[in-house]
């Protein structure tokens, strides 16, 4: 893929960028390593000051950077502003909480006395330069949720962003520079995916984090494993949205529409498979389908637009193949199922609800990355859980029930990194985020995510006499 800004609402190439050559990549590696030697020694107070300054700058830039996000990957402008605001909040949260999250841990002296120690301390120290391979769907948030904790821990960062959001990637580098971080502390690498392996193998790269597709995660993990380097992977998802008889159906349907089409349906944690108990299936389906059909598809710069274009022509083609395969095998499109007839340019697709899904259909097992929901009818909780787990992914899940016994059963048996009851899956800096199975490993956000890229060091003190 060329490194270029291509407006997905029109298909027009607006700006192209040259990939860095070997010498330019080397220069950035040198600067990142030099910056680490400085940044690792700064106090938490100084790191917090810098991150707060970056947050203030992003807040001031919110409208402009939101327009860049919308131009590069097509999300509705309202959602782009919200993404920028979410980043501001997360940066401030880490600036205020990092020192406590990485505070020294002191085991009870009685617990270490048998080792001959008079005291012991566990200290979290930064690893070095972290390579971040990030996707286009949340071009700011995906980066900030890595960068804020990594920088607060004393690490430095190199960002290999998706090739279709280069202006957002360059903005992020400039943002941290303007905030006053040491030269080289956070840099963007404008490189293609083929150049990632050589960078990852460089000894100055301490670890890597990737959010993206399963093939991309497998590739990065293989190289990092060969180099014995730590990785955190957040990969695909096909999240279930379970609706049981005690649910508030009006709210479940309304939230379900948002959960499916947020970010034009291009979110790993978007609800994708709607699994509904037969006692409330028809009532939910009617409400949910009506909500999906009522959405406004159009220019993402228009404040009234609910769903903009998919980010790429290939992405729309992939989605169409999944829908066409399902319909060919007998699935029914309760709404949508095609390109909007009034949009000749751009990569638009109608919000779609498919019923009658069977295991032979590709969409039953593959992630639909766009505004397409699959609807299932189940007889009881056991069948709902079995179907929810019938996927190679396990990122997150949603469950609508007011029954405490059902909630506990779902919390125990759903194979996912999170279970959200009576609400929509969302990421927050105070809660760990990540998946199970082929959705990846490791955690982002919270203290758990922050410690992923720290050296947990045991300090042992013997008697001084």
C-alpha cells in the first residue's frame, strides 16, 4: 500500500509521501536510543508535566485534527472529535496516575526473611524504545493508549502507523515535540509493512506492540519471538451481543445499533454477532433492524451523518464478499446488503442486518469489518454461550440481562477479554483491555497495560554487618 492520504468519501488521492530510506530509519533509531537515556532518568513529575502539556495542545487542536482523521479514514466528524477528546482525557489520566501505578512494591519482611534478606523491593523500570505498529481505524486513540503509558513509564516510542493515515501519524510526532519531550522521544516512521521486520530486529528496539489483523500479529510475534522480545498484540474480534429475556429491549436495541456501526462498523470491539433468546428475538429484531435502517449514510464531514464510508476500497470489497456469500447460501438481509444507490463515489456500504446465518457461511467465523450485523435466535442461555464462543476470536463481549445468576454464568463462561453487561464495550484508561484466543495476548491500559513494557526488577537487601 502506498503511503498516502486517500479520501474514502471520494476516492481522491490528496497527498502522497515517500517512505524513509535506510539512512533515515537509522537516524531515528539513534535518536530514539539517545532520547531514552535522557527520558528514563526524568522524574514522574517532569513526565507528567510533559504529558499534560501534550494533552493541552491536543485539546486546542481538536477540531483541526478531527478533520484530518475524517479526511484520511472516513469516520464521521462528530466521532473524530470524540476520539480526540478521549485521547486528551487518557493522557491526563496517565499523567496523574502513573507514579502510583508504578510505585515500588515492598513485600512483608517476614515473607523474604528465609532468603536471608532484611528487606526487598519490586521496582518497575522502563525497557527502552518500543516499536508500535498501529492501525487506521482509531488513528489517534490506538497510538495514545500506547504512547501515554509508555512515555510515563520512561520508555521512548517509534510509531509505524497504517499507510493510509500518514498525516495523522506525523501530527502525533509533532504533538509530542511541541510538548517539549526530548528530541527523538516519540517519532513516526513512514515505512511500509515490509520494512517492519528489520526495525524490530534492531537491538535498540526493546519490545513491540501491535493492533491490527491476525496475519500482521502473527508476523510481528514470529519476528519478536525469534529475537526474544516482548510483544503485546490486540488483533481481530467478532464480539457477541447476547440479549436475554430480562433485558430492556428498547435500550438493548438502541445501544446495539451504536455498538455495531461505531466508526462505520470498523472497530475490533464493535458488537458483530447478535445472539437473542427466542422469547424476545422477534421484538428485538424489529427494533434493531428499524434502528439500523434509519441511519443516515453520507458525507462524514456532515454533522448529520451517522455512517460514513469504509476506509478503503478493498475493505468494502471484503465486506461485500462476506455478505454475498451468506446471501447466496440462504441468509436474509433484513435491511441493507448493498452499496447505497445514491453514492457513486467513495466506499460506502449500507447498514445491514443478516438473519438465517449458518456455520457454513464465511461470516459466521470471519470478522465483518463494516456496518453489517448477523442476527441469531437461540433457545436458552446454554445455547447462547455456546454460540458466543463459536469463534476463533475472544476480544470482548456484551450481555443484556438483569438476572444476577445469568450474569455470573456469562462472566464465568464467555471466552473473551471483557464482558460488558447492559452496555456497550468501550476502552478506558482505568481498565485493562485485551483479548483471548486469536484476538491476541497481553493487555493495554490501566496499570496492567502500563507494566507490560517495564522491567519488573527485584531488589534484595541483605544484612549490612
